[in-house]
């Protein structure tokens, strides 16, 4: 009996061993196949990422070329240099000024160019600009008294002195705002020695987001009332409901048009070193606040009139021919003429844009890469010498721009050549 039982047991054990070996080999094979597939996919994603970034760089090159061609066009046509919604850099294929281009390697790029001169330079705000700041804050929804406090705080945050911009305050700015904060928080009247001062760095804004650090600027004021960004920021920073329930720094409710987006401080300012507001590209809400600050109670109507004028009577862009081409044309425009002096005293206006932010998105399949950069555009004037002229003559045969620029330069000054240059001022994190 024992001899009969042994062999079947051995066969059963061998079968189990074989099954375990087959299972292990199957798992190893599956693991190898999975790892190979994963590495193949990762390699494909890396390749597409490189392609997408290259496409995004091609988009930036297109944007730079458009900015340069705009100046070249002005030179070749021998007209005053001005910028408008109908320029090369602004002519996109949709309402957001975006241009979509498909490349030969199945990749695409989208380039969007926005001039920073359509906004107010936050670092240029001073005591003379305070009426403008107050009007912007009231336009968003603050009461007049709160608007005065916050407008002054925005100025004091970046100016180099310790004196408060508040009309009714003197002494140290931190203490002045600390006493206002104590009163708003219900602490009653406290002495200057007991108050907890508000801290002001007294240095230039490096980003518009820093407005969120200014006393009195709530998420609703910065992002716009009722926006998801304001609610998200309030939750992320663990801001309670106290400020929302308090008597100060609340957005008053007002009826908006169906298509009207809520506005915040971020929609009015830039930290680029622009020196003027371009009347040809500024959006309606910027012009409205600007004109009201200059003394026009019907700033919204005047803003609509200016936009319609610069677009040749069209409700939407684009009409370069009817844009304001010089400061003289602005001064000659009937409704604007009386305001030119007061407006320039608050914040200078003009028709030229010097700073632009380009956002280029490269895509390959599901992979996307975004590059965002702010640049400064400048017309360089180069002095000719004999070597330059000899090299210039050699290029005449193949470079149409050189011929045109030479004719223009020779007419104005035989020793001067003008060339458009693009300087990168800031790469933005994306």
C-alpha cells in the first residue's frame, strides 16, 4: 500500500511546483511588459514635452516678430509711431487676440500678446494719483470713506517715506493705520503708544498680487466680488467671516449687466515700468475710472465714445486707421480735449505701448507647455560709419527692410539707422 501511495504524492507536489513556477514567470513577464509599456509612455511624454516646449518657443518668436514688424511698418509708411488694437501684435484669430498655428510635426502653438500700457503702473501711484485709486476702488464696490483709506494704504505700502498719505493723519504711517484698524475691530480709542502698528515695507511692488498684503484690500476687492478666486483665497488663508460681517471694507451690492464680469484691482494695474496709459488699447473699465477721476461724472459714456472712435465706429475691434495716432489727436478730440490737462496731471496718457506680455502655449497631443514672458520694445537709433555703410550696401540686394529704413534714415538724418529691439524683462512661472 505504501508503494502505491508514494508516486501520486510526488506527482502532486511536482504539479504544484510547476504551477507556482508558471505563476511566478507569468507575473515576471507581466511586470516586464508593464514596465516596458510604462517606459515607452514616459519616453513618449518626454518627447512630446520637448516638442511642445519647442512649439511654445516658436510662438514666442512669432510674437517677437509681430512686435518688431509693427515698428517696421510704421517706419516704412513714414507715419507717427502708435499702437492700437489693429496692429500686427494684436491681430489674433479670436476675440482674445490669440493666434493658433499648426506645425508640421503634429504640434500647435497659440500665442496671445497683451500690452501692459492698457493698465496703470502700480508703482507710479502717488498723492496726485490718489483720486484715480479712490475711483477704481469705489467702482469695484467700496464706500467712499473706505476707498480713501485703502487708496492711501496702497500708496504708503510702496513709497519710501514713513508719512501717511491719509489727509487727517500725521506722524508714523504704521501707527496711523494701526489706530484705524483698532477702531474698526471695536477696540475703541487707543493711544499711539498702545496701538499695534500696520507694517509697510516701503518698497516697490514686485507683482500685482502684493496688493493682497495691503491693509484694507480684501480678496473680494482684489479678485472681484463673488469670484471663485476670492472665495478660494479666503479659505486657503483661513480668513474668517469677521471682515465680511464688519462695518468696514465691504463690497456694496450693485446690479450688473448679464454679460458683465466682476472687476477687481488685478484688472486695473501692472508692475511693468510703463510710463503712460495707451488710450488706443485701454479697456472700458480702465477708461471709465480714469475719466471719472479726471472730472467727468459720465465716465462710462465717454469711455464708450472713445472706444467707438478708435475702432472706426465699430462696437468691436479692429480699425487701425481710426485710432488716435498722436497726442495732438487726443487733444483735438472734442469730448477729451477739456480733460487732457487734468488727466495727465493724475496719470499720463499717450498712444504708444512699450511693454507687452506674451503667453505662448505649445501642444502635442495631450501634452501642453506654456511660456509667459514680459518684454520691453524699443526703437534703437544706430549711428552709421564707413564699415556699417559698406556692410549695408551688401545687404541691399536681399533685404527690403534695409532699403526702406535707409530711405527713411537718409531723409531724416544720413548718419542714423533705426532698428526695433525686444528686451526680455521677466519670465513668469507657469
